[in-house]
């Protein structure tokens, strides 16, 4: 493998892991059939606890998404491709 910038053959391949924290959301069908009335009842009956849950983020579904990608690094000029 050769570097496109300097033409050197001294190239190493590295694997990078990128992590991202994502809050899971419901789909549009769930909101159409269940979510709107569940949301309304929750705020009418449990107003104070719902505000506390909203402030502190209790009950949010969070997940981590890991993506790996390969990056070539030239050892001579430092070019990444």
C-alpha cells in the first residue's frame, strides 16, 4: 500500500472505535396509537413526579453505539487516508 501524498510504502493500518451515547426514541406508529394518550394521562395524573422525572432524566432509554473504522496512516508524512 502506498501513500497518495508522498508515495511511501511505510503505511500502517489502525482500527478506530467511535462510541456515541444515544437516547432511544419510539417510532411514529407507537406515538399514534399509544404515546399520545399515555403522555396525556401521565401529565394529568402524575404531574409532579413527571416533572421530576423529566428534570433528572429518570426513565430515559440510553444506549451506546460503537462504530469501528479502518484508517491508514503514513509513517513518513503522517497523512491519514
